[in-house]
């Protein structure tokens, strides 16, 4: 009886949390497109979280395969390191590597602020002072182009004092048909008010990949759900006869891990005074003195077991990470799990699907597809880094990039008509 009451209590609390979620559209009043921007084309950029590079064929995503054949498809899109959700969504939307935009992990410590940033913490997620770079919606709004976001990392935050004109606080309560209808309604607004940049996000494939692994029927069902939704959205938008370009991306892939033989870090006095920011595939340690960091690193290096220990300044250069940490948010010591293994997360259940590993791992690769009047048809390109999406979208919308970025337009300009 006691157990039953606890279950009911948990369900009740969960229900209250859902009820408390703000599902209403947020609108920044007083913004309009400039006269010249009213003639620009439109970009709908959709992220399907955790959609691995090979899922479309593996699970026969018929609409995505058909639509990408009418446009452009990359072999894969390589995530930035670390191959985690927040760093990569923000890399796509800023054209910067994580060490350059400041979201260096889903969980990290900032010494100067004496604060941690954590996915799921609604206060830090909505605080624009954590975010570097100029997201595409900030770039657009500064240049008098209206933007909209049905979710994207950073879209709730006042980055440089700016949010998209139309946006939603993140939740998973509103059904997909309503969300598609909102995109269509945005594009039905008068030209002055109509957003030319729209971002959209699907969490389902990532959720199922974590919970059941990348080879599960649950992932198959989630891919089908997303595929059908994108097919419906494309069909509804086509009825408006507007020059709309679709770009489909993902933040990372997914791989299976051993849920029985997990990685455990042995206790030691050398670790006692370090601040740890743990993750399933990556742990960062922050020390106070060089001696403390050296002693801890030597201990962790001696006890390597299905992980590699790195000093911050000795991480692989191809990561563009430790040596390029302009915000000082990357740990002094980084532990990275081998593919197929993960760190034990306390009492939490170990899920069979993980990402966050070395971004050179094939199974960490994401998708890139694009179609619409701006793109070539039936065109295929090789794998490229995700920071190159930003200059492509800016070019499509006629936006001037106003600060240095890591992405380069020449990487993708050959996919345009």
C-alpha cells in the first residue's frame, strides 16, 4: 500500500509539473521586417535530436529520403566536441566551436562566476550572460528581420538582450499537430510580421535512443513519428506558395554501451578537493592549484580503465577544445570514456544508448538534409563540420555576419543553385 501511495504521489507531482509548464507563445512586441527583408526567402531549420547519420535508411524514413532526394543530402554532419546536445545545438546556431561560444558541456563550472551551468536548470538556461556568439535569430533581429523559434538551445535566453520575436519556453506538452499548425500560422502572418527564420526541434528520437538503444524498435517508431511530422509540415507549408527552404540537422548520433560493466572512478585523497562535473561519457575536474591538479591527473592516468585522462592543454587539437577555452569553463582534467562504455552515474539506472564520445566516432555523426528553391536537386556531399551551417543560413537570408566565426560558407556554397 505504501509503495502504491508513493507511485500515486510521483504521478501527481509529475502532473503538477506539466500543468505548471508555460506552453503559451512568447511575443516580443513592436518588431517588423524591414522593407528589403520582406522580399527575402524563408528558412525553416529543424533539429531532430539524436538522429544518427544512418537512421533514415536504417529505419526507412520515407519522407526524409524522398525530400532529400529532391534536394541535398550529406553523407553525415560531424558534431563538435563534445558530442552533446547543448554544445552542438549552440554550435549550429552560432557557427562557433563550444570552446568559442561558451557552452562547453551540458554541465560545467565557471570559476569566475562561481556557478555551474546545467541542462534542465531553467534559471541558467534562460540567462543570456552564459551564451557567447550571435545566434542566427540575434543576427536576424539586429538586421530588422523577424525570427521565430519552436525550441532551440538558447532561444529562451536574452542573448545580447535579444530573443526571437516569437518563441516558446521549452516543454514537451503540446502535440505535434499544434506545433506544425503554429509554423504554418507564422508563415500566414502579414509580410511585415512574418518570420523569415524559423527553428524547430524534435526530442523523441534522442529520448528513445537513450532509453532503449539505437537498434531498438522504440527508435524505429520515433524516427517514423518525426518522418511523418516533417512530411506533413512540408506539405502544409507548400500550400502557401512561399520560397521556403528546409534544413534538417541533428546535434549528434547515438551508440550502444555496456550497461553491466560500467566505469567507476576509485576514491582517492588526490581527488578530494577537486570539483567534479560528471557525465555518462565525460567527466571534468576543476582544481585549485597546479600541484593538486598534477597529483589528481597522475592518479587518474594510472587507473585508466576504458577511459582516457587528458590535461586540459593536452587535448587533441582537432577537438578545438582545451587549448581554445576562451571562457575558462573547461575542466583542468577531462576523462573521456571509450566507445561502448560509460561512467556509472551514482544510483541512476544505466541507459543502453549514449552520445558524448569523441566526435570522430562514426556513430556520433548526425544528419544534414536540405531542400527548397535555393538548393540543388538530387545532390550529395561528403561529411562536414556542423559549424558550417551558420554561414549558409546567413547567406540564404541575406544577413551580414558581424563577428568572427569558425564556420565557412565555401564549405557548403556548392549545394546552392
